[in-house]
C-alpha cells in the first residue's frame, strides 16, 4: 500500500471511542496498523514471589483485546496480536508493512516507560519516530495550571488548583472507518494456559462477573445514567457500586476518565449532584493525582523507604504474618473478609482495600511493598500509579506531607458493615454471630462464643497480634 501507514500500538487503551491515538492516526495516515502485544514481562513471577498479572486480570485483558479486535473489524480494520517483547515485534512489523510512524499512549510508571524507551531506541535505529500521547488522565498535562515539576505534592492543594484553573476536554470523536494494509497474519489471542495461568473460578458471592471490553464498559457507564446514582456510595460494601467497579474498565482503558466525567455532568445537569457523583469525581481526581505524581517523582513510589528515607517498622516474623494476611486468616473478621474476597474474585471495595493495607502495615508491621505486590497480582483493576501510590501513602512514606493514615480497622468495620452481612458472606465460620460483635470475636469469652458454635483456634483463627484496641475494651470504651 502506498502512502503513509501509521502503526497504532495499543497498551492500556483498549477502546475505539475517546482514543486520541487512534483518532489522530486515522486522521493523519492513509492507513493504520493496529497492534497489541502480550508482553511476557507482565506474565512473570516477581521478586516478591507473586505473579505480575493474576488470572482474573489476565482473563479480563484477553476479553478486552478480543472486544477491541471486533470493534476494529466493525470499522473495516483488524487488530494484529502477537506474543513477545514489543521492542522486537513492532520493529519487525514496521519493516513488513512499511510503517511511517508509530503512535502509542505513554505510561507513567518506570517499568512501563522503560518498555517504551526500549522500543523507541529500536525504532530510532530504523529512523522511525515513536510518537507519545498522554491520554490516561482526566486532565491533559498541557491543561494543568503548573508544569509537572511544580505539581503540588499535597492532594488537597492539587485538587483545589486544578478544579479552579483547568478544564476537562471533550471526548475525542471515534473514527467512522478504518483502513489497514492487507494483513496476512492477524494472530491469535493466547489462552490463559499459554500465558502460564489457570482459568479463574467465578465465585457466586462476587459483586459481578467483570466482563472485559469497551462494549461492556460502555454498557456499565450507560447504566450509570439511570437510577444507580441515587444510592449512597460510602457504606455500600456488599454489592456493586459505580465509583468502585468502573475502575475495572478504566484500568485497561476500555473506557476513559473523560467519558465518566461527562456522563456524571450530564446526570447532574438533569438530576442534581449527590453523594455518589461527588465520590466519582473525587476518585477521578485521585487517579490523576497519582499519575502526575509518578510522572514527577519516578520510581520513588516503589522503594520501601519512599520519600521519607526510612522504611516503616517491620516485625521479626513478618513473613508468617504476611501469609496469614494474604489467606484471610488474621483473626480480624473484616480484614479476613476483604482478603478472601480479593482472592476469590479479584476485587473488593476501596474502603476494604484501605483497611486491609492499613492493617498489614500499621498493625502487623509488614513491609508495605509486599502488600502492594500482592494487590498487583490479585486485583482486576490494578493500576501502577493508584496501587503503589496509595500503599506508599498508607505506609506513611509517600510524597504528600499530610498523609500517614492510621485506621482503626475495627471502628471502620462497624461503620462499613454494621450488621455484619459482608463478614458473614466471606467468613461463614462466624455466620451465627449477631450484631457488631461479629467484628470482635477475640473480645468474647469462650462461653459467649459457644452460643454461636464458634471456638477460636478451631472454627476460626485466633487473633495473630495483641490488638491495640484492647485498652478500649478494658476501659469499657466503645471501639465502634
């Protein structure tokens, strides 16, 4: 094919709508070559003995890539799928299809930017340009009221200035037609087994079956415009809620933050704002904040000393404590419920994540990076900036001077799950226990527990640490 052909390298932007890279390539090129690489780097075992990508997220990615391919076919194109290092695969495709330029969305975490840099170096030798787009945030970098190096480290300051001085751009129009060169071998999407993983089991207790792809993401987004916004987000732990679950499709770029933002604006224009609409916008600002912080500070978020130059206190038996935390066997019912839900479904609520992380770091005194790596493996909606940024913040080694949260997880459990329904869902051993005491079986006597057919150490684990909340119980002070 004569003329200019642009290779579009899809990464975490698996959508056709509001995709600046795709729209720009279609407008600037005579033809485009859409490509997705299953990079073995993301399917390896890490230094923490965890998987870089767990089976729930891997399945979601496969479904999202398949959905993207079908969407491109509907527009007259296709998607080339390959397994291997992009720095080797893409130069081969450049040569094979006589590519003029390569477009992609640049990520912000150092591992992802390193992958881009390696490809850029390989293309440079071929005198081919790798054009970078920054399109994963609600606010474009160019629209911020400060350069990256001067972004305020305090979230409250960042949010106030951005809300006051920046505008959210309208969504990019999707292409109406896609022209590709004649593709001789589009390639097959690898199975989970070929990626070294097993098929996940769908637990009936999961808040939903997260189906990957732009079309499912848009379906969920459109449902949001109905009556789903009339419920209170804050304590909705059991069941699907929009602000939490949409992060799954956001994480792989099946939908964009701008699409969510403008959907919220449309809803508020018709119905007014409420607790949930505020929460959704707040989460989008937090997401922007951590991505821009990663752009500003680089790999400091991955060091256990973080920005403080000193790692938090670590227990001598932290390896043992970590394993009990991972498996949901800590003896703290709410924490165990959260971890069991993550293990069984690849998902849990935002407040559940905060409490589980705080408990691991502040109460068990385990190296916070071990917890962050475990979430990286397990969560469907894992995103480097949000995950590692939040963990560093909870550990007190992040960049925000106002951070270092220390949650009372028992008090939090009483607020989030006052009737114990969430705990009973995931910790059925305590199913007969009534009231808020389900959150504190370690404060109950053997006689009290026997009424509910529970014996600590037999039916349910004994508490693995001496709780700091014991002094409140000794003083007959409400821990809730």
